[in-house]
């Protein structure tokens, strides 16, 4: 299954990153790169059956901290 993830992200990278690189849109290129890397890591870990904890509890704690409720 992880082979499909790697192939999919390689195709996505060619489609997304090459035009940004050629047009020298560096800010968009790097933002897109960081977000794609985070997404790729999560997809790869899920494809090899690594249990990823839900961020819901952490988000709830941050909201409680910010709002004080």
C-alpha cells in the first residue's frame, strides 16, 4: 500500500512543484513543500499501519487555555 502513496505523492510533486519552481515563486513553493511533506509523512505512516493519535484532545486543551472555559 505504501508504494501507492509514494507514487501518488511523486506525481503530485511533479504536478505542483515544477511550475512553482520554474516561475520562481519561492514563498509558494516552500509553503507547498512543507504542507506536502507533513501530509506525505502522515499518509505514509497510516499506510504502514502506524497508529496516529487523534489531535482532538490537544486542540481541546489549547482552546480551553485560550478561552478560559
